[in-house]
């Protein structure tokens, strides 16, 4: 897969965004089966760079992601 598209996994996970050589690569949105969501950059199937994570409670976190690590995420507060 190359270019933009949508991939639905039997687990309920959904990826919408850019693909390169059959991998999530570029800007995209990954919706987890539990309802959490990541919106941002991917590099060879890994969360990489600036992005936003919406947890299962609907709280929005933003910051820099490096695969499974995201030190220094900031909670977005609505006032």
C-alpha cells in the first residue's frame, strides 16, 4: 500500500492516513479498539513526532511521541 487510505483491523482498530511500502507512514489517525485515538505523524508503523492522543475518558493530550514513549505530554484543558 502506498498513498492515502483506510485500513480496518478485525480487532476494531482503524487507521486512516498515509501509507508507504505497506506501513503507516506520514500523517494519520489510529483509532484503538478501546476508543482511544492518536492523531499525528507515523514513521514505519510507529508513532513518531508531534501528535495528539485522546484517551478512553476523552481527555486530549498533545506532545512529541517516540514509538511507545511520549515524555512531557501536555493535557489540553478546555476553559
